[in-house]
C-alpha cells in the first residue's frame, strides 16, 4: 500500500523501517534454529553485520588487522587485477574462524572465492524489491540496488544493505590462518 507518498505495509510497525525511514522486508527471527541457508541471508542479520562490521556467520566482530577488515567474496579469482577499488557488495565481512569454515561448508565458496582486506568502506544504499505507484496500488518493477539519496528508495522493500569497498587489497586466506595459528601457539604470545 501507499502511505504519505511512499511504499508501506498495511499493518506497519515502528521496527519495519530503519532510522533513515527505509522499509525493510519482514522475516522471522529464530536464532540458532534451522539449517544454514547459504543462498540467502536474513535481512536484519545482514543489515546489522554490514552496519556494525560484524561477521555474517557468527555475529561476532569481523576480523580486523593492520591491512583492514576481512571480506570473502564468492567471485572468480582468475582476474583480480580487473577488480576496481570502489566496487559494491552485499556480502558482510567475516571473522577468520568463520571464513575458514565458510570456504569448507558453502558450496559456492568451495568452487571459488576471493579474500580481501578492506581498509575503507562506505554504506552506499540498499538492495530489494522496487515498486512504483500504480492505479490500483504499488506495482513490483524489479529487484534493484538503490543508492541512499535516490528518491526511488521510498519505493523499495529493502532486503540487504550495499557497501562500497572504497579501498582494499587481496589477501591469502590460508596464509592468514597459518599466521594466526603460529601466533596462538607461540608461548611468548601467552606471557
């Protein structure tokens, strides 16, 4: 339905919109129940992970070192030189233990993935179901990414935050895991 010149739920509640007034897709929240859905991510969990730089798997802090925050992307690593700084993603960051678990467990990541260390990122917009006004009510147009500040954002039911990876470097996940293991097994580390 439409209310105040924008898309709305008929029974809208205060938690259906974020602080910026964006309408979010409803999804049941049952933490710790069910099986992992590798093809999808819960809208609220994704939004919190992106906004607070939390691991998309466990919800804890994403891994951060001097090179930046760890991100895994299930993209073809064959031509990483063509990856532009400032590319966008809807995949939240990860912690190192969950990164290794993810590449073993997720069918998509098992085929190919790229690990990045992101020095700076910017929340850029949302992805979701885009509607437009119609004579009998809102009409679904497409699934689309809409940047913040675009007037169309009032006509989207968002399901994911989009972040721009402003500056990043590629990293070797296996090497990072080995480095972490050697640090934690070094007796001087525990003194």
